[in-house]
C-alpha cells in the first residue's frame, strides 16, 4: 500500500515514518509539512492512503483532503490531530479513520488493516468488470496467463517461441522471410513455411482459449502481435525506465521499485538463439540504469540501497571495473571496512586466478582511500 504523510510537526512526521516503515506491505511514497507540496505530489504519483494532520501550520487539512480526493478519487484519508474534540461526522470528505495523537503502533496497525481490507474489496470489484488481459513474464522466464483461463498451455515449443519472438518486436510487423530464418534456421524453405503455418495456427488457437482471438495479426506476408491486449513485463520495464531518466526525491521510491523488477535476464533458461542480441541489449540497458541509480543514492547517503544495487551489478559481471569501483566507493562511504576489505580481496583473487592480473591503479587507490 502506497502511503503519504502530511504533518507540519517534524517530530510527528518522523514518528509516523518510523512506525509505518516497520509495517508489512506499506511503502511510504512521500512525506510533507505543507499542503501545496502534498497536492503537487499526488498529481504525478500513485497514492493509496494519506495521513493528514487536520491543522497543518497555516493550511487547512480538511481543504487539503478535498483537493487530494478531487485529484485521486479512490484515495483513502486518515485524519490525525492533537484535538480530540474534532467531530469526524462534521466533515464531508468521508475519511477512512480519525486518529488522536499520540498515535500508538497498535492503533496505526488497526487502521492499516482496515485500509487494506477496503482496497482488497475495491480491487475484487474492479477485477470483475476489468477487461481480460494477457500477462506475460519474460524476465527470468517465459510465462503467460490470463484471468479468464489461467496459465497458457502452449501447443508446442515452437508456438511458444514464435510468440516470444513477436513480443520482442513490440507490436512491429516482421516479414515472414525473416521469421523463417530466425525460427527455422537451416530448414528447407517449403518445409519451414509449412511449419510456420502450423505454429501460427497453434498459437492463435491457444490464445483464443484465453479470449485473445485476434492477438496475432498477419497481412502482406508479415506478422505482428497486438499489444493492446497484453501486459508484458520486459516491455513495461524498459518504457518506465526511459520515463525515469532523471532521478529526484519525488520519483526515488519508484526508481528503486523499478530496479527490483529486473529479476533476471530476458527469457532466461530458454534456448532462443535469435534472442541473444536482445537479451544482451536489455541487460546493458538495465546495468546502465542501475549504475546511475546507485550513484544517485550514494550521493544522497542512501548507502544500504545503493550497496544492494551495486552488488547486483557486480554479481552479473565480477570482472567489470566500473561496477567494482562503485561498490568499493559505497562500502567505503558507509564505513563498512570489513565488507570493503572482503570484496577487494575477492576481486583481487578472482583477477589473479582467472586472468593472471592485478587490480588496476584506480581500484587500488579506491580501496586504500578508506583504509
């Protein structure tokens, strides 16, 4: 649940952040001391639940609640106040709850449970009327499913491969001749054409069982997939990453959450020879994004999160000097000399045993800087 906190008292703001941070399934997406900043934030970010002080310095928490709901009509509001005499029924914003300070952890947990239950009920109702979509996971695996029929059971490995192939082209048309070369390399042309017709039929049949009869389109010796009916993780990942080109305090949580979505390489475990180039390209794009994010977090003294990301980068290529330099910088800045020494020793031994080399001068200087 994405939570927003607005309170002009720094001590109360800190106390609420500490309690909420320890609660399961809660993500604090923003905390503010005035109404204007909170309202601007909600205009560009998804928020499920807002804790609002009724009196925020010179601002009116009730007016803020009305403004927030006008921007995000499914937002739940919880009022907090030091004045027990406020009567909740007097207000027309229909808050989820009303909490008198000081707020106990138990009382806060009860409110969160109520909010989660309400959102689950709303979600179930929305699911009943939401259009059926095909959900595709291509990072670390290749799986597809729908609400209508569950997991897709492929008629053949080649029909599954063709679907993955068309998804990689992200809705663009692909010439039949190119498909034959990539999916059936080395096969006689006539035989390959027969196979292609068969797997296209199989693919359309299995997708029809899930309610997607027209997802595979063909015209003028070309094929493409209609992405309007699909939610594809690796396509969404890259699109969102491009939108987060510059990091700031407002999008920090979203940027970190996006990095965590890269759970593995494209079609991991699948022997799709044609996917090698795209797999490497997407990995390079991810690593570039992760380095920028880890560097930005380091500059903001968010050491633990920066170290987690840097370790993920290093684990994918233990020999890469730039990633090793980044991790050493983070470990040094956070004062974790033990981890710094251990990683430097591991890196040194790896270079010596695998390549017969010593760490570069830059690596040595970075390590010695924190000794």
